[in-house]
């Protein structure tokens, strides 16, 4: 029995394990650790598919395992983080003219889990959508997870900038980000895939340029680069789709 065919699934399970550990830290409000573990899980998520493709050991169970692991790491964790961030506003409710009746009936914080529900639907749709073999339709769950997880990290980065802290602690802004996240996950917007299936500059030059730009932006801007990169990803995909239609 070939060991090679099991290695991608083991890597997928490492993604799931990282997500479970991230859940514990997110629940305890340790957002730095949760962010690092989600990044680790996304790292594993990239390499499981890479090895499965180059070794030609893709399998139906591997596809299902991948989605189940992503559901935790890139679906449940960001939903919980948004729930926690919305819940933490209780300490500053007077700042936003919130009362027990209008906010802390225990309803608004649970809106954060719209991210989890939208991620679940997106992953289920991905598994049966034959259009998404070489590209994505809607924002991939790992990219969306990074977008959500970057919010507390940006707050840590700009802890002395009142405008940033006030904006990213505003419940209306956070609910708006939640709604945008849920929309982008399932929007009918074709996006190029970052999963490289062969070493071809001609075929993957957009992906390479995008990754280089991403590294440069992170080096210059740190965590605030993440939402900029996600926006750039969507814009480049839309421009690319427009150019392809004209050809």
C-alpha cells in the first residue's frame, strides 16, 4: 500500500487540528494566537492539494476532508472571532448609544456566525460546482478567514490610532463587514485560483505577480495589508475576466 496517497489527507487533518487549536484561543480572546493558527491551517490547506495533484492521488474522500477541515479553520473560527468582537462591545455600549433593548438582548453578537453559515454554503457549493475546477466563483473561505482574522490584528497594530480603534470597534462597522463577507463568499464573481498545478509562467503569471505584490504589501503595511490584498484579489480577477471577454 502506497504511503504517498495518505500524505495529503494527513496534511488536511493537520489543517483541521490547527483550526481546533485556533478555536480554543479565539474563545479565550487570544486573537494573536488564533490568527497564527489559522494561518498555519491555511498553509496546510495549500500543500495538501499541491501534493495530491503532483502525486496524482486525488480522491473523493480527500475532497470531503478538505472541505470539512476548511469549515472549521476558515468557517467556524472567523465566525467565532466576529461573535467575540461584537460581544466585547458590551463594555463600551454607551459610546455607541446602545442599550440592553437595542443591542445586548444576546442577538447582535450572534450575527457574527453568518460568516460561518455563508462559509458552509460556499464549501458545499464548491464541492458540486464543476465550474470551479481551475478557478473560484466567490471569495475562497481561507481568504475570507484572513480578512476577518485581520481585524483584531489591525487593532493591535494601530493601538495608538483612535480612528482605527474606534472604527473597528464600532458594532455597525463589524456587522457591515460580516454582511459583506457573507456576500463575497457566495457572489457569482469568478476569481483566479492561487493553487498552482504546474510550473508554467505563461499560465500562472497573474498568480505570481499577485503573490509578489502581496508579500511586498505585507512587508510594508503588516496586518492592514490583508484587507487591501483581498480587495486587490477581487479587482484583479474582475479586470482579468473583463479582458478575457474582449479577446
